[in-house]
């Protein structure tokens, strides 16, 4: 319920509270990175943090990963459908990862803490962390040949793992018994709990400085401000209907390409995104949840229309999203979804960009390395005997814009994960990074050229390691805009210790032996504008 005008605090108080909430969310992310055990969280930062109001509406977020942040509010809303608020107590921390419950995929586990003040729940602190393993049929919980959701790992419904008395050891042990690397997972769980504890402490400071009614009135004002700003941003787009599409390389099992199609209708200060013509649910693990699709639309409209708008639930009020049940973006419950989180979500954004190409090209970037570029290495380190899982993502070239070339080796759109430094990999895993270099000439030509990708070579230094890939843009290249050329596609090569060489599919699983090498060449970005003369930029190492 909106506060009455006379109840609302002055604009200065609202701004102080807004910055305080944002700072709390950002501090949560720092706490996870500084206290987690897995390099995936400590180094790569595959995590996000957010605060919601008591109804689960997003009120603040860290500068984290768009694919995560768009589902944080819906996670709390779905959580509250399953756990009545009256069941919650101060000190509770609940964990859950169900894709159908506001989520995206099983490895992204959310920790939810209710924050009480003046005897009532005033907010929720949410810490999302990608666990390097959540069980399932393959180490690292990426199963390229999965045909059902249960192959992908442990499904956690809302589960109270911590209370004021501390951890519930029985529940914690049940989780740890079903994942690989239990000691590392426990450390990551404790880091998520600690981040929500910090948020609770900081929020108590805010509520002690301003009473709960003032803070809630400020939150209402922030939602209304963001809604008004988004409506104003939409009014800068010409009214009309715009159609765009992009394609997945395959269905995850080597089948045919799958289209992601969107019909966008701009009508004054509202925008409708209709994905009804998107392909049917994939046989393999590239399906995305409706919550992931909504996160992608939220992100696209923020960057296209209102990049400076405070990101909260108010932004989404002028946006309507239509998704067909049974499609790639609304699959049946039993369908696998692990790749849809960071592969299919990117296709949604690229389809939206393509739809607006001839309307607002000056606001868009050409296609880029819009994929996780994931290589996941698992095995026992002969030095320690410990099970290790390296979850390594790879950036590529950014697409060019109307006024500049694309950046080299970036992570455009829905991802914001960093690479793991070579020194950390070599200290923690039976792997040597033999080469790290730009992939010169991989960006598409144009008036402005796409950014170059990279080349990274992994030398296996243990007796046996298994590797899983989950990579798009191996077949469908990053597109150019306004006549610009496409960037080069991803290329993965296996060079056996015996000297044999073979190309590796974008989604596969294989065993490696000591002395084998994996050579990852990431895509370049698409060019912008018809190049004045054809100038092939390919070089010997591209």
C-alpha cells in the first residue's frame, strides 16, 4: 500500500535511505567474497546480493550479476507462498534453489533471512551464490546430456538451515552428503549466512535512526520514483511493434537450432514483450524459467531505456511479459535448465536488441560473447588428494557501438563474472595455464570493429580430470549491426598428449589425461556499420 503524501519523508531522507540500502547489499557481496572457500566465489565472484521489502519486492541490489538479480525478488515471493510469514523467526536463514520457485538453475542457491524490527518483518536479505557442485550426474552439476531436472543435482525446497540457536546440523549434513566437495560447500554456506547476518545488523542501524514507518514510506517512494522514471524512459521510444529473434546453437544434445523470438509493443509509457513464437522446450539443459526470462527483459530495458534508474520492483511495473507454457522459456517442471540461466537468457537480450536495430541503433551494441563460455574441470588433485572443481568462464569480444569499437575480452549483458587468475588455478587445481593471449582479428569488421576474444590453453597436470563444456556462439556467430560483420565464433580444441587433435562441441563431457591440452578460443564481437572497404582481420592464431 502506498503511503499517504503527508506520511512520506522529505527527499533528502529518502536519498539517504536509498544509499544506505544499496550499501548494505554491496557489503553483503563483499562478505561472501572474503569469507567463502571456493575460488568460484572468492575470485570469480559468481554471486549476488539483494534486499526486498516484506512482500518480496526488490528494493536494493549489489553491483553483481544481472541474471541473478532479476530473480531475487521473485524468489522471496515464491518462498512466501510456501512458508507463511508467521512461521519465520529472528535469526532464521532459509536455503532454496528450486527453479520453479522464483529461481533460475540448481547451482544458484539462495539464502533468505527475514529482518525484524518493531516486532514485525520489515525486509528480507537474500544472498545468492553459485555452488561449484550441487550433486547430480556429473561433477560440477553441469550435465550436457541431461534429459530431466533430477539429473542436474540436489533440489532444495525452502529449508531452515540456521536459527537463533545456530546451524541445524541434521539439515546441513543432509545437504553436504549430496554434493561433491562437502568441506568447500560448507564454507560457502557459512559465507552466505554471514552476509545475511551483516545485512540484518546494518538494517537495524537504519531502523534505529529512522523508525520503521519512515523507512517503509521511503521504500514506497523509491518504487514510485523508479516506476515514473521507467515510464518516462519508455516514452522516448517510438510507439509501434518491433520483432526480433536470436538462435541457440542447438538444443544441448546436438539437435537443431532453437529460436528465441520476441514481439515488442511500445504504447506510450508501457512495453509488452511477447515470446509466444519462441521455440518449444529443449530436450537438453538449455531451458530457461519464466523468472530468468523476466530478468532478461528487465535488464534489456534498463540498459536501453533507463540505465540510471534505481533498480527496484518499481522499474518492472510498466513492463508486461507474455510467455507460452511448454516453450523454451516456460518448460515443463521435469525439463533440465542448467544452461538456460546464462545461455538462453543472453539470447533473449540479443533478440530484443535485434528488434530495436532500425529504431534506436545508437543505444545498442552489436552481438558479443553472450555466453558463459564455461569449461568445468573436476578431478582429484594428486598433491592433496582432495576433490577439486574448477568452474571457469571465458569472456570474449564486446560488440561495437555507433561511436566506438567493442572492448576486448569482456562479459557483456547478463553475466558479470571474473576469470580465475592463472596463479590461483595452478595453486588449487591439477592444471597449468600455458597460454593467455588476445585472439587477434576475431572481432567483426565495420565502421567500428568488434572487440577481440582471447585464447587460453589449459595443460592437465593430474592423472585424470573430467571436463564439461557449456558454451554458445560456437555455431551462430555474434551478429553485426547496421551492416557490420559478425564476429568469429567460439572454438574449443582438445590436443591429446599423444599428439592427436580434435574439435570439441560447445556442450559436451569428456575425460582428460595428464599431458592433454584444452585450447579455448573465444568469440569476437560483431562490427557496427558497413565497413568502407573489406579488410580481413584474420591472423594465424585466430
